[in-house]
C-alpha cells in the first residue's frame, strides 16, 4: 500500500493538526475522538504528513509485537 492509498482510507476535511495547531487550517483527517470527563467530545485531527508518520509508527510497533498491521486507524492502540 502506498502513501496515497493509505491516505485514501481517511476522510479529509479542513481543520487543525493536533501536532502543530499553529500551522493553521490544513487538510486533516479525524484520527481519534476523545471524551474528557465533563467536556463532551473532542476531535483529534491530523494532517497528511502526521497521519503517515503515525501509521509508520503503528506498522513498526505491530511488526515488533508480531501483530497484524491494519492501516486506517492511526489514532487507535494496537491489539
Ligand atoms: Zn500534522
């Protein structure tokens, strides 16, 4: 799977990347929804570069742990 195929697994919309919000509004994908107590829902969004970086980390971690790597879930824990 190449980068474009991997990125196509996500839905993209303008937003702020959680890793560098100061960069302003860029194309982002929802990677996680967190529910802080008493604070409703919060979306964690990441830009293309950061999604690819997160996928790379997951892939390496899966290989080390002997788990199957399934792309398209950048913000989720392995397992
Ligand atoms: Zn980013």
